[in-house]
């Protein structure tokens, strides 16, 4: 079977690429992909949504620190 | 999926009701090849258009994601039927396409209807009238979905035929030929992106780019000096890259569209091949006439140069007579003055008489001789001698000139005759062309093609320019990013903003890597499948040995390595290169349908191109191994007795249809026996 589509978008190829990344990068990337896939937002709206989420990611990191 | 039947009613070129039954629809059928034979461009393109229209509701044959063609200009209802309606009932024309197929023990009948009317201003208005999908399961239970269930119908069809297959529905021989000779990187990468269907990842990448810009703006507002200037420069550079990428993409899109448009024009021009051959003949004749005119001019020029000599020829006979008379006179001593003068001159010089006796100076004899010599008129005699000599020279000079004049006159005559004859023939051709129907249409297509070719060349130049600019801007950005990063580390200001920015930059890089990874994986899969196809298509004595494998290079161009691992794509013959590209195209269909063995029919439009008979034979033997049905459309130009009997010998050829234009714009489909080639 030839697999060329990225049906789930969170497949093992992405997981492997994220493996050595910082936690907040991992989280932010997955969040962005999930938002794009499930909400199907236009790019501008997606960028705005992600900008709002950035605060949370940084705060979380600061709390962990 | 196996297609059983296609019915067209007043659709495209097809007037009235026309039906095609496809070979191989029956499970047990050995014969799975259907051949559709087209004479003089009678509408095979509309068959594919009908399939896509019926199954997906699309008017255009190919539509690229993001930048679609304007479908409003595509007319689907038959023009002849529209014309009849416009001059008659004016009720509008009904048209439809019905596709009957089976899939996983279910029978499907897809029906899509539309209507059209030609308004008084000539504009054609079309609209969808009906949509129906009938599904019958193994037990004979039938379900019918209509317009109200359009979404469910789309989903069902999408489930059976992956939407990406639309793009590969037709195996366009022209496209294969084009890819075999022009740079393929852009086209192949585009096909891969299309297959991947990862628009969401591209959307995330774009969002990250926007976030990066937004955060850079904010940081720039709160920092000073060098840091700020670096951020500004970086932002400017990013803007430049964005702008250049956008421009390059626009140019590349324009190139693809222009190439597609040119292909369409070429297809249209195929219909006017007889005009093209007349035009070609006229062109050759005009060149020939120019040459003849030049020859005529040269011959006339030579004659003109000869004219002063030719005038002498007019007087030659009279001069010869005069010369002869003088000569005779001289011989007879009637005109002895030159001897006399010479003799007297000699006697006076030597002061000696003709008898040897010395002449005494101041003697009477010497005085008489001197007086005679002085009165004999030296000037007159000199002129007479000169005249005599000139007559001699002129007569001698004119010898042979008659032949030369004859030769020159013949040359002028023959070139004038040839030129006049050519002019008559050219005039005939011009008149024939003037009276040829559709000459204006042909000319407008030719002009369009020329303009498109010029446009493509200019665009390719532009594309190269943008690529160069982009490369240097990207190198500059890398340098600036390093500098900004250093400033970031050194500066403790705006920690939160910087952290956000850093997350965005890293995420952006990661998303780019994800895309690259998908593309790389897809490239590898395609490369692997291409090689399987390549080996099968090249499995002929001698050829397999010299070409080892196909590789998809980093720039997404195809390369073929020989047994010494050396690149040899460019050393291959045109036919061999086409086989390579064909292998890749089959791989694309395999990838789109999700398996090496296809579950869908394979449509090949003019696939034979410049393939050798061996390659065609191999292709015809290989395709049945990987596809349940093969539908080949061919033109009378490419499908002769040899190809027909080759196809017949495979034992796989079942149905055979000929598309015949009964009048312009009205094509009928006629079934013929494949045994014609047996």
C-alpha cells in the first residue's frame, strides 16, 4: 500500500521530528496543526488564534521554571 | 472501480445520444482494453470532460489547487443543438452525462444533467438541472439520491474515486512528451504536493510567518540602536523574500497555465491540420519565390552589366566588313601609307636610298622625301591606324560574346518563367487558403500559440531572475537571523516577547521540516514505484542493462542512472525518456489510488507519442497487470495498421469506437470491430 496522504497529520513522522524539540515547541506545533486541521481556519484567523495561545505556552513555561 | 458505460446527450461535441460500452467491466473478461479512435479532432477531450463533469461536477479538465481556471468560459452543451434551438423553438437545450460503473459488488449509475440556451446577444447561459446517484447492492436493493443529497453523493464518489485521481484521470501523451524534454522539477514537485494533500500544514507555515512578522514588529518598537536596526533589516528581508516568493509563484503558475493553454491550442490546431499543411506549403512556396526572384534579379543584373558589350554586337558585322576592306586594301597596296611613311622615315633617318645609295643632305631627293613625309599628315595616318587597330580589337573582342549573350538571355528567361510559374502556383494556394473554411479560426489559434510561446519564454526568464534574487535574499536573512539571535542573547529586555518570538521562529522551522519530510517521503515512494514501472517497461533485451534506475533528484527532476551510476537521462532517446516519464506518471496514479495495483481504470490520451513499437508492446502488456481496465484514445495520425495489429495481438482489446464529426460541432460515436486489425 502506498501511503502519501497525511490523514491524521499527527503521524509518526511528525512525532519523530518533534522528539528532540523543546516541550513548548512540541506543544505549540501540535496545537497549530490541530487547530488547522479541526477548525479549518483561514490563515489570518489561525495566526490570531495562535498568538493568543502563545501567552499560555510562555506562562506555563515560566510557572515550570 | 470498473466503468461499464458512458452515455452522453448533447454534451460537448456530441450531438444527440451517444453511448460507449467499456471492455473489462465484466469480472471474467479477458479483454479489458477499449480504444477510442478520433479523426480530425472530433471530441475525445470531451469524453474525459464528460466523465469529470458527471462524477465531480467539474467543467475544467484539470484544476490546480489554489489557482483554478475560470470555469465560466467552458461551454458544455452541444453548440449545434444550441444553434438549432436558437433558430427554432428557443426553449433551451437539455444535455446530460450518465456513467455506469461497479465498485465492490455494488452497481452505480451517476447522472448529471444541465441545460443551456443561446441568448440573442450570442451569450450562452448554462445551468445544472439534475443530479442523481443510483446504488444497487449485491442483493438487488436500490438506493437513489438526488440533488438534495448532493453532499452525500460527493462523499460517496470521493470514497470510490479519490479526488486526487481527477488530476491523473487522463494520461496525457502531450504532457508526458513535454515533461520528457523540459525541466520537470516544478511540475513534479507540484504533483507531489497535490498528492500529499497537506494544505493544513502549509496553512500553519503561513500563520507562523505572520506571527513572526507581528512579533518582530513589537520587538522593534521597544528596542533601540543596532538591535532595532537588525530587526528592521531582518523584517525587511523577510518581506523581500515573501514578495519574491509570491512573485515567483505567480510567474510559475502563469508558466504552468500558459503551457496548459498552449497544449489546448495545440489540440485545437490538430483539427486544422489540412490548413496547417496548406499554410506550410504557402510558406515554402513564398520562400521559393523569394529565391527565384533573387535568381531573376541576379540574371537581369548580369545582363545589364553585359549590355555595353552587347551594343558592340550590333555593329560587329559592319565593323568586320570595314576591317576586311581595309585589310584587303592594305594587302593589295591600295592603302600603303603606313609602309610608305615608315619606309620614308627610315630612309631619312639612315640617309640612304632604297637602292643603297647614300642620300645627300640638302639634295633634291632628300628634300622631296622630307616634304612628302611632312605633308603626308602624320596625325591623320596615326588616327587611321588606330581606327584600323581598334576595328580589329573590337572585332576580336566581340568573338564569343554572342554565346555569352545567349546564355545570359536564356538564364533571364528561365528565371522569369520559373518565377511566373511559382507566382501562379502561389496565387492558387492563396486563393485556396482564402476559400478554406475556418481559416480565420486557424490563424487566430496560430497567433495565440505564438503569443503564448513568447509569453512562456519571457516568464521563464523572469522566473530565473526571481530565483536568483530569492537565493541571495535567503542568504542575507540567515546572516541577519544569527545577528538578531546574538542580540537576543545579550539583551535582557522584553524577555516575554523574545521568548514568544523564539518559540514562533523554532516552530516555523519545524513546520518547514515537516513539509520537507512529507515531500521527501512522497518522493521516495514515487521513486520506488517509478523504478518498478521503469524496469517493467524497459524489460527488453539490451535496454535493461544500460539503464539501472530512476532517481528523483533534490530539485525534483527525474534522472536515470546507467550501470556505472552515471546520469544518462539526457543521453536517452526521446522515446526512452518518454518511457521514463510514463513510469513516473503511472506511479502518480498508483500513489493517488493508494496501491501498486490500481482499483481504477487507466485512461491514456495519445499515449504512443514517440514510443517505439517495442515500448508500446511492453506498455500494452504491463498495464493489464496493474489496472482493471485500460481506455486508450488515439488519433488517426498516430494509430495506423501496425499499432492496431500490435494491440489486437495482445488479446486484450475488446471494444473499439470511432468518433466521427458528421458536421462541424456534431460528433457521433460509431462502434467498429477490433477484428479490423486482426
